[in-house]
C-alpha cells in the first residue's frame, strides 16, 4: 500500500510540474512579443502584420468598375445618421464629386480653428460628433468619417496610408475619392486640409501625387481644401519634407466597409473601451480591412520584417494555445490522481476501521 501511495504521489507531482512547465512556455511565448508592447505605434505594427494577406504583386490602379474581389467593399446599407448628414450638406444638388468633396471637407474642417488631435475611442457617430464639435480626432478618424459621408452620398472612396517606422503606427492615413464625372481618383488629405495638383483645377490621384514627389516635379503644388480652416503646416516646405519622408512605406487599406465595421458585434462591444480591443474584435470578426503593402526595392527589408512578424505572431498564437491546453490537461490529470489517491486512502482507512 505504501508503494502504491508513493507511486501516486510521484505521478501527481509530475503532472503538477507539467502544469507549471506549460504555463512557463505560455508566459515565455507571450513575452517574446514584449518589444512590440512598448508603445501604441508598435501595437499598430503588430496589427498591420496580422492584416497582411498575401505577397503577390498588387495592381493599385483598379477603378470602381473593376474592384478586386478581395477588397472589403461596403455592401451594407449606409448608416441613416450619415445619410442625413449628406442630405443636410446638400451633396446631391452639387454639380460634381469634387464639389461634394469640398463641401464635406468644409463641414469637417470648419468646426475648430485649432487641431486638438488624439485618437478617438468612440464609434463612427461619436467620432463624427467630436470632429465637428471640437476638432478632436487624428488622421484615421477624419478619414473614416469623410468616407462615411462620401459613401452615404454615393461616392466611391478608398484610403491610403504611409509610415515612417517600418509600417508601424507613426505615419498618416488619407482618403481618395473616385470622381465619377472625370473618371479618375483624387487624393484628399482631409486631416491636413490639402489637395495636390500639377495642372490648376485637376486634383491628383494618390499614385499621381506619389510619382510627382518621386520625380521632384516642379509643377507639383498643394492647396487647402477649405481655405477658412487651419492647414497641416504653416511652412509649406515642412509639408513636402513630411510627404517625401513617407514615400518608402506606402500601403492601401484593402476595404472601405466603414459601416459594416461599425455595426459588427465585437467592434461595438469594445468601442469606447479600448481602440486596440475594438480593432482586435474587428479582426476576429473579419470586418477589419486587410493591408496591401506597396513593395519596392527601397522598402523590401521593412516588408520582409513585417512578414517575419506575422509568422512570429501566428507562432505565438499556436504555442500559447498548445501550452494552455497542455496546462489544462496536466491540471486535470493531477486532480484525478489526487482524487484516486484520496479514494484509495479512504478505502484503506475503512478496511482498518473494520478490522
């Protein structure tokens, strides 16, 4: 009996050690991500790595008549709130989509003479109210609300971004509208209150603007979307330096489904609590648009680093999941051994009492 008790005790100890070993593996796998948990910009890098889809070359010259199947195009109904905003702005009565763009810009930029900045944790309606009420919000907030109003007015729209830190959170987001009358894309830097042109009266697309920067076009100019509001930089040369610094790391958000995203259950659950949790909810529910990197020779190292990070993240998820299951298995096994040992001891005690 003593030998059986020792065997059971040794077996229980091994299972308990298995629990602690599994938990140690779980903790170490999570700690391997510590360098990316140091700031919000690094958290954005992890998010963007999760949102990468494939490494095949991308043609960014598509039009609304040939939207790629993988692009998360808004197919749900527009939020009636933003339909009402578009109606109050009288967008349907304006002569063309550029006039509508300027009207939306005037509405969003005319609320405050000072940019207060700061990411908003509210849903799409709440973000709109903070922008028009006090000028609060960062470039992504302005871009989302601009797209919401444009889509409510029937205007095709998509968004671009660039970064300065290897496709992390230090960068910029801006929308691009499809001018249905001219049959061309036109870039709208709604947050900084600019549009760009080489020929007066013909705003450039994002790709045209990028090419003009790369070629140092002497004809390239910028102008305010709404002259009555603040601009991103009072000294124009600072604006050009900013945009040129971001040239190596351009990418496109592969979707314009702002209403579908805003209505998603997991997004609504965490909206107003934490932007990171909200976005993780959107990713988990499949409504957060993927990221398509513009790969060039100049950024190949940064692109490869992002794909390595993506592999790292999925490896951590697998290892952490397996370690959690192993810990649970070992814990259950240890409990069963202890119960069996207790049962044996109880029976032995009963036998002794009977004697």
